[in-house]
């Protein structure tokens, strides 16, 4: 079922996710944008890596950056999904994070429930 969220809500989701991650990483993304396709909410964040992560990537250790980022995103899953649910008014049915090390992009995927929260 296709959901419809206003642009200001999508911007609030992007800002909320960036703010939450900034609290734990010490800084947020350089830019972020949220997109909605049917019930799939996608937050694309660019410029997310810290200096030591850039150095690890340059030394060919992007596997370490990816592993640590995905472990940490898993630890934050409850907080991130609660934030998205509060902003959108829809429960998050499932959540996944992906890290694109060569592009310095982090993608957060949220599958939203069709019915709004009661």
C-alpha cells in the first residue's frame, strides 16, 4: 500500500536520523535526504565517515568500517526506529542499514506499517 508523507515530514525524518547518529558519532552527515516509495522510507546520508574511517578506507580496510558501522547501527536500531515512528506516525515493520564506503554514503531503510499509529 502506498503511503503519502508530506515533504516537511520527510525532511524531519532525515534531520532526526542525522541528529541521532550525530549524538553517538560526534557529528552528523554533511547532507541527508529522505525518500518514500510506497511503504519504503529511505534516508540517504552523504559525508558520514569520520577521519579515521577515511584513513581505514584509504588503506583498504573498508571491511572494518562497514562492519563497525553496521554493528553500531544494529545497536541503535530501537532508538532509530522509535524516532522514525514518532515522526511519521507509522510503526516501523523492519529496518536495515547499509554503508557504501567508496561513496561515503550511509543508507537507512525503513519499512513502514500501512496504517498510522492509533
